[in-house]
C-alpha cells in the first residue's frame, strides 16, 4: 500500500453527477447485472500531495486476472481529491466478485470490490441517494425565502437589522436579538416589499431565536433538514449582505457542537458572519435548513439593545471572531400557523425584552477590568476582560463619557441575571455631563455574592440605559 496516498473512500455505480467540485453517484451500489448494466464506475477519494499525478485502475476479474487497465492524468489543486474510472461490461463478462485496484504514480493507492451477477438474477434495488444542489440553486432558494428583519422603535426609526427566513405560510424564523426591544418589526423581501408585524409565536432569549407570525407572505418556504441529520465536518451555506445591499452566499464547515451555559445544543461553524446575517438560515448541501445563525447570551456577544449596524466599540480589545455559532433547528419550536401569538408590546411589558440603550450617545468607551490606573494622567483600566474568577474578589466597571448633550443627574449600575431579573444596583452617583467635556466614572464591584454564571451590567443615566456589558463569573 502506498505511503504517499491514503484512500479515504470508494464507491461504485453506473451513473453520476458533479456538484460543487464533487462527484456523486445517482445509483450507488456494488452489485451489477449482465444485460442490464453495461458499465461499472468506481470512484476513489484520496489524501495526498497535490498533482500532477497519473492515476490508473487495474480491473481484476473473479480469477484475479487483470483484464483492463484504465488511466487518466490529474492535477488536483489540494488534498483530499477524488477521481473515477469506468469499466465497460458486455454480456460475456465473468460473473462473481471483481476488484479494481487503484494506483497513483505507480504506487498502489487502495482497492474496491463489486459483484457482477448473471442476467435475470434478482438484485435488490439500489438505495436512493440525494444529490447535493448546485451552489447557485441553494443561493436562489435561500435568497427567495430570506428577509431583512428591521427592528423599529416607538417613532418608527430603525434601530437594528438582521435576517429571517420563511418556514411556513405565516411563520418567519429569526434571531431573538433582531426583535429584542422592538416596538414593531418590518420584514423586507428581495423585491423590496415590506411586511410589518408585532406578533411573536415562540421565542427563547437565551438561545437567541424567535418565530414571528405574519399575514400570508407569499414567500417560498425553506425545507427543514431531518432531525440530527448533520455531522461535524459537513459543509454548510449561509447568506450575507453586500455593500450594494444584495444577498451573498458563503460556505464553510460545521466544526463542532457543544452545550454551553444552559443554552442547549449549539453548532460551531468555521467562519464568522456579519451582524446583518444574524437570524439567517444555515443550509446543508441539499438546501435544507440545519440551523439559524445566532449569538447566544454570553460574554463577547453584542449587547442587546444596540443597533446591529454599529461596529464594536473602539478600544474594547475584543479579538475578531474566528468562528460562529448556530442553533440547530431541533432546538427551535415552530408552532402551527393557527397558534395564538403574543406581541412585542406584551413581551416588553413582561420584562422579556431588554431596554434599548436610549443614552448610548453619551458614552465614549466602557469596559470591565481587573485594575484601574490613576497615575500620571486620567484614570484608565488595565487587563480588560469579560470573565472573572471568584478568587480575584472584585472587578472594575469603567466608563469614559463623551457626551453629546447636557445631563445633570445621577448614574447607577444595575446588575441582572440571564433571566433579566435585577440582582443589585449601586448607590446613585451625581454626574454633570457637558458636550466636549470628557469625564470618567468607575466602580469597584465585589464578586463574592455572584455564584458562577453569566450576568449583565447596565449603566443608567437617570432612567435611561446608556451602556451595558455581559460578564461571566467562574470559580
């Protein structure tokens, strides 16, 4: 066996198709009948150095005799790579077990066996196998069923934008962050048509998904993948937005799955996604929805109540993400079309929504840190982070104000758990903000009362939230 090339997979059939650079059999099988089948195709996939290579197949009849040698020249750009060989079969071919031995550059690179049976023999029908769609077809289907979800405030001003997609005549799946704090929602189709709604059928704020109800939208419906049909290593596709405002398609691989912080199962994807893609579908090679692009509630995610179109705050020190997360569709509850919805107004009244950052334009920079330096100039934080061990005993909350309007009143910090329940608040501090006058505030927060878990801290100017961040406490 070759030490240079390693066979990863082999299969046989009589007809196939190429999709997205891969060859797939339409009738994968290992038994062929004289009189009905006039050729056998053998597909090999190898791991090894990129080409050019000479690939050969030695077709051996049931006696072990080499009766045909077929070959081709191939220059794969990367590993792994695959290729197939074809054996023509006439009615005089010996019946029994045949073997095809693959060679690359003269080295044996795997073998595969199949059976030829006599005419009239009973042969089980080949298993049905789905052929992956062309990327163009996946894009067109997803694009037609996907909408921009625009989050609107009481004055009708857009305060956030993400994606959503149709899974039924009146059901649209999106990320919870795309509706959090909204007074109403505007769903914009590919043709520019807008659909308004305030109706929510189901949701999970921690997992970051929601199902909206709309009047019959006329949108095409994306098919859901079978439960647990995905595997780590599978290719996926998702939609993004271009600078011109249209949809784009991206691909990658599912590189992991985990259960994190009580939010249920999460898929780890190989590539990050833009904020406007959040809530969009994660599709497999057949165009079926595997999951939804999401940002579950933990340190590092964009704080709820911020507009999706704004970049992260400068100076946050947070590294650019190298991967992304998705919630499997198995975790998302999609009610029947006739289910009774609630409204965005009801969710806000019940405290499900997190208040919008009404005074965020007063903040220049905010961070959580271990230490605060006050030597040689204005105070500043060192060792900023979002995860704190109980052993360190305390954390620093620091805000550098860069006010756009005058404010004279008090500033307080309020602390919440992930169920949006207030746990504590600091004593009010008097503050006098004036445009052009930089000012900083800092608090030392004891961690002894916080059990391991994830929390949120909001800074309020009077009754208006101005800044927020999530942090995690570990033992």
